[in-house]
């Protein structure tokens, strides 16, 4: 499965605001732990290892050319 890199969230600003507001009163450590839990929850939701690996690789280096991969 190819990564969906075009906007796929109906209200991206609303999503971002909810994410930010959920961490507003957290310490950096608490927010980092929440983000780690969120990544694991969303990874479980996706469920496909190839898609997850592609997403990790893209997030680590979004400018890398992966067409040959």
C-alpha cells in the first residue's frame, strides 16, 4: 500500500488544535509519552507492517527518493 501523502483529514486544523490542546497542560515528558502512545494506537489501527515501515522511513527522511525501493 502506497502512503497517502495528500491531505486526507477533512479538518486538519481541527485535528491539530485538538492534539495541541490535549497536551497544553502536560510537561514535555508527558506530551512525549502521549505522542508515543498515540503512534502505537494509530499503528495498530493501520495494522499493515509495510505501510508502517514506509511511514517511518518517510517521517525519518521525507526528502529521500523511495521510487526505486
